[in-house]
C-alpha cells in the first residue's frame, strides 16, 4: 500500500503518494515515498515476486492557512472539504477531483521529484494521482520486477467516464503492466526545479528504457532514480535501488530471547546455561510491548499466559534505531526525544529463557 504518506492528520500539505524523495526533504521525510518503501522491503529480504504495488485512486486534501501559500509543505491546519461522493473531509476520489477540475479552474502542479500532481483553488488543496503519475508508478513496478499492482479503490476511479474514458486509472495500470518495455521513471535533476512548486506545470518526467528483465545482482545506494549512465553499465541486468540511511540488515528477530516471568516475583531459577535476568523494575506488569528502561535500543514483548505469569520476549533494534513506545516500532533515535541523547549500544543477548517465580 504505497499511499497515505501524507494527509490531513498533518498540519502542512504533502502528496498522498510520492514516487521519489525531493532534495529539500530532511530526515524521516526522505523515507515517505514509494521508492524507499519498495526498496526497503526488498533490502530486508521480501521476494519481489510476492510484492504487489498498491496505488491510490484518490487524493488527500487540505485547507490552506493562507491562499497565497499553496506549495508543498504549506501550512494547512484543517483537512480539505468533503467531496459529493466520498463525503469524508480530507479525502477526494479521483472521480471527484477530475469532475471539479472539469467544472472549475484549478491550478495544477506536477512535482518534478515526486512525479505526481497536486491542485489548488483558493484555500482548497489536494495531492493525488492521475493517469500520467499512476503510469509512472506502474513503470516502476515493472522495472523492479514486482508481482503486479492493485488499487484502493475501484469506486473512486472515474468509473462513469465523466472526464473521458471509463476507469482511466485502472486501464492505465493494465496497459502499462502489459508493456514489454522496461522503463524507469526519473525525477528532475535541476536544483531550480525544487523551488518551482508554486507554479503550474505539465512537465513530463524523463524515462530510461531497457529491454531486458530486471536483476537484483547490482545495487545502487540512492533515494532517487539512477541516471541513464548508471543504467548503461550493465546492458543485461537492471539494478535494484537501495535507499540511503536505512538500518543495517540485521533484523530484530535475530536477537530475540524469551523469559517466563510473573509480575511480582524477584527470585529466578535458570532453565538454560546462559539465562536472561529481567530488569530490576520488573518488565512485565501487563501485556504489551515495552522499552527497556536503561537502553532505548532494547524492548520487550510481554505475553500473558494466565494468572500473573508472562512470557517475555526480548528484542534489540537495528543499528542507529531505538524503540518508540508510542508507535511500537524501531525508528531513528532523533524521532524519540527521550532517547535522542542516550548512547545506543548493543549488548549480547543470550538465547533461551528462564522461569521467574
């Protein structure tokens, strides 16, 4: 599901489904795009033949704070107005968007890095996918050798053909999936383009064309599409894009230990030759996932077995990440203020478990 990267839950505008990062994006913002998501799954071992790329036939809308500030990242304290069909503030189906643009004059901007459009009129702003951008996303899926594509969802495509042919987005995906040419969409390379997001534009992206099947044997370290020079280095295999600033490939599941404990016990009896001792503050007081009080890189999953006994699983985050208790995942340390200043060190984690009574 490569959509919902931005939306009305934020206080500034952003595209629903960027293809690539923009050069002016910082830190975690550079991760909020299709390119990073797909390559991260692949880099962690997900088989490409099992990945189906999800694309949205809708847009995320905002109400701008000021009409004259209407680019990407513009202040938007409220969700956009609800459409006549979806009837949900902050969301507009592609059918609603194209019909509004057919009836009224909207300013349409196609971002040269995200390779997707947004439109604004007065204080209303929406980022979405159209035939051109959804075709580029499908080209990306073809190039990466993915299993296919899906949409969310069919009733927000222009199924009546009010703006042209019926089901334009779905048909664009189908047509491109059947295309035997392997084409990788490329973002703009001019830094001047970064500052032009307030201007209407219909500029098309550059396309690099290959006629062979992709191969994961060669890896680029980039968050943008490789240049045509890079692609030309191997005429018999395409390259898998690998994003920068990702955690190392060691997953948390490789450093898992389990402990059986009670919520009130203090003594331990060892069931293995190299047991794990629970934290002094008694890790499991209830079922759930909890960060180690002394080390942000470690966390525990407490599974209630009955009575006051818990099975405790101990995990360790990948390098340079810490456990965020609010969203219950390992993320960059600068995203968790209370852990930002804590030195992230790895300790050896023993296998097996022990019963705490």
